[in-house]
C-alpha cells in the first residue's frame, strides 16, 4: 500500500500515479499519508477516477496539515460532476485550498468539468494567494 509507505518513507519527493484507478478511497488514504509525510513535493493523480470525496480529502489535508507539497496534478478526473449539495462543499474546499497558506504552487485541474461557479471561486481565491492553475 503506497499510502502506508509514504507515512514511513521520508525519501520520496515525487510520486506519479497517473492512470492507476486510485479512486476516492485511495486518494483519501494518500491525503492521510500527506498529513505525516514532509518530503513529498510532487503528486500526480490524473486519470485516476478521483471524484469529489477524494478531492475534498486531499484538499483538506493540504490546507490543515501538509506544508511541503508544491505540485498537485489531479486533472482528467470526474471531480466536479456531482450533485448540487456536494458541489457547494467542493466550491468551499477549492476556495480554501487556493486562498489558505499552503506550500502548493501548482494545481492541475484540467478536464475536471469546472464550470462558471468553480472559475469564479478560483478567481476570487487567487486574489489572496499565489497559485499557478492549469
């Protein structure tokens, strides 16, 4: 289990798990590992079937605990294809991820079904924090 290894391994700096069907559960486990791991600088999770629950877990971990992850590529996942109530929670979490002080410098959200509301949240959040979006 990769998440378990990340909790113990302080040498890995870049982890690319693209196209591995990590899903929400796996992403939540990785997010939990990032609460402990302080050496990982880059994480690529695109094409992994990460939905809203996985994104919320990852973003919450980055806002609350992790101060070392610089690069998160999580595009090509169905993150924003959800019902209205979950979408409101996603918007709130996305805003916090971008506006709160984290180490994150790059957040790749390409092909995640971003809509007008998400883009407005991103725009407002970027006014208070430097982040490069793709």
